[in-house]
C-alpha cells in the first residue's frame, strides 16, 4: 500500500477520483497475497498490483465502473471462471478482491 500512496496523493491533487482494489482472500494458488493493492484514477492511470499482471486489465475495468456508480463491490477471479481464463489467471487458484471508491 505504501508504494501507491504517492500516486494517490498526486491524483488527488489533480482533482481525480480514485478507486482502490485490494486482495481480501486467496484460495489455492494465487499471484499475490491478501493485502496487495492497486489504485486506479478516473482517467485510467494505475499504481500497484493485485495479480502481478494476469487480471489487472479486468480489475481496472471494475475500478472504473465502481467510480461511475460510487458503489464498492467484491470481485472474484478463479481458474474455473471463463472470465479468469480469458484475462489470464491460470495459476489454478481463486482471488477475491474488494474494489471501492476512495472518498476524501
């Protein structure tokens, strides 16, 4: 989380809204441990990582939707999910994320 705070502060200073995605649980093999975080600005800039790259694109899409709706959501990507395979999560596990807007 500390590594993305600088980006969040910069985006906030620019007047950008920001969503934060965090790994809240992993079942089986997963690319990142719980606590891993990724911030997404409303103009699509990204800081941090929740999957080492394999589902980041899908998480950015979720984060931008969270900013549009203002509502937090839980997202799950797992090997058995067609979407997880399509975005590249082939490690065999399941990753649970919480994606929420940061309110100042």
